[in-house]
C-alpha cells in the first residue's frame, strides 16, 4: 500500500503551521456551514499536492469548531487507510448515522450536495466535487489486496457499493469491531419516547364569520401547554381576544337591553392530534378538540354599576399545527383552528357564526 507523508488522527492539535486555515475561509464571521463548504473545496487539491501538514491543520481546525462531521469523517477514514494508520477507536458514536446520511444523500442525487450536521441539527452544503473525489479515492484503495475487512467495508461504502458493503455489516463479517457494536446498538428496539412537554405563549388573531362579524377581528394572546409522545400531540390552550367591537351590539342584563361595544373573548381548549407529516426537525399535526368559549360584553363602568353578564358557548374545533423543533427541544408553532361556536345572547343581538383563528406559539423546553 502506498504510504503518504503523515498520518491523521482526529483530535490532534498543532501549534504552528505553514498555513493560516482561518484566513483561507474568506467570510468575516464563519460558522460550521461556511467551514464545511470551504473545507470540502480545499481538501481535494491539498490531497493531490500531498500537503499533509495543511490537511492536518484544516481537519483539526474543522473538528475544533464543529465536532466530527460526516464529510470530515469520510475523508479522514480514507486518508488513514491510505497511510496504514487506520484505527476505529476515534470514530464517533454516530458513525452509523453518518454512513446512512451519506448513502441517502448520494442516492437522492441532490444538488448541491449536503450532509446533516447532528450537532447543529441542520443540513450543510458541501463542495459539489467532494463526493466524486472521495469516491475516486475509495476506488484507489479497493485496488490494494491487503485491506482488513473493516477497511474494505469503508472503502467499498465510500465507493458507493452500498448494498455489498452494508451486507458485510448486517451479516456479521465485521463482528468484534466498534462499528459492528454501534450497529447492533442501533438495531435494538428503541424505548418508547418519553412525553415531551412544552409550556409557552401564543399570539394570533380571532377572525369571526356570520353574524359574529359584527364584533370584528381581534388580536388574541394566550398560554399553551403541549405534550408530544411518539406520533401524538395533545394539549391545553387558553386564549383571550380583546379590543372594542367594530359595531355596537345589544345584550340583556337584569331585564335591561344595553348597547355596548366592549369585547373581551376568552376560552379554554383541549385538543389532540397525530403527525400527518414528520421530519427530523418539524411535524404537521391535524388536531381536533373542544372546550369552553365566553364573551364579556360589559365595560368597566358598567361593571362598577354592579352589572354582570357573560355570553357562553361550547367550542368544537378542527385545525392544523406546524411544530418546528430545535436542538434544545424548544418549539415554534403555527396554529390554525376552525372553531364551531354557539353564543347564546338571549333577547340581544344575534351572534350566530363561527370563528377562524390563526397564530404562532413559542414553547419553552421540556421536562
């Protein structure tokens, strides 16, 4: 096997190098997506020039900023095999996830190519020629006849011989290796995911139809308590809609017909739903539920006179919730509901009609 100038080990740190990697990555404020795109563009040229010190510095810089990412792991494995220095001890616990992510990306033929950064929990772009470069490099390695089974597995996999290589893993050819152990762990039936609770706040709009349009559209605020378990969501939401009614309306209070434009609507709603569409970091949940709705039609002055009045209704609703999850398990939600209500305003203005609500929610953490 050809031996190049130096062996790479992830985690190595060099003090002084012949290049300033950070200056080669041109953006003023770089993040891991910038580093991934720049590094995967620089590595093929450095490899062909056998610029081992520069490669080692680049990989060390990349790992120190972003952890071990899929394209970094891929190239480092191939480089170590080329230099007779391969060891699986440094491989991350997510090595199986990284392999599957690479396979799925190649099979999807997406452009520009991407990988999933499990630390940032988002996709990052890589340089368009990097996948072809590592495939060619893996092809060179496969020409050697002294590869270990594990080295042949990685070289074949990165040469895009996915089925044949994966068969080595599933049929026990790699038994006793760390990769096999991590694969076996990934195949164990997962424990039922615990219920994740989110408490947060809501802002939106209360948009009536029918005779309720007389009251107008109103801003709405509220509190949310949601639980998510497996593919199910359920929760309890409380809302208040406020601001004066567009037009005056009449209510009967103590046998007196009063005109008012005061409006304060409130409800408490329970609901449940299931994920119609689920992705790594977001889900869509159709929901259904019910609860209580009420309207307070009296102003403060009228209440100071000792008057009391509430217009009551049941609430039945269907809706759709979009949940965007973040790595710390906080959530951002877009929530729509169509609410069937029946406000009974006896001997007063007809308030028949239903209500559409639209808003956003911010849920904080879980416990």
